[in-house]
């Protein structure tokens, strides 16, 4: 009976050691797991649905592309509209339409 108990105890110990070892994650999945674990609301509850999807996209770098365009000097459509509106002051009707079309297409 003691022999069986010793074998069972040894096998449980070996199983516990095997389960305690975490597999090495690939670099691409590491940020996702960090984002997954940090997706909580202000109250500390886990996010669900659209809020979680938006957070995951932002956390994983999904919004990095627009920021990169602004850093390269290319104007966004909204910035173009603001600058063209300032330049078009005083113009009306067809003259303004033509100017805005030309200005926004640059």
C-alpha cells in the first residue's frame, strides 16, 4: 500500500511540474495577451463587445497608420479642408467650388 501511495504521489508531483511550465509564446502573440489582460473598464470589470474590440485594436497598434501619415507630413483630409477653407475666404459660388475642388485634390 505504501508503494502505491509513493507512486501516485510521485506522478502527481511530475504532473504538477509539467503544468507549471509555461510554453514560450511567439513574439506576435505576446502583445495580444498583454492587451487581452489589460482590457478592463474604469470600474475594473472586463470589457466586452465593441468596447473590447476597439480597445484591442488600439492596443495592438491598429491606429498606428494614421499617426504615421501625420508624421510623414501628408495632410489628412480634415486638415486639408481646414486650410482650403481659410484660403477660400471671400470667394463665393462657382469660383469657390472650383477653388475647393482644386485645393482638396492636391
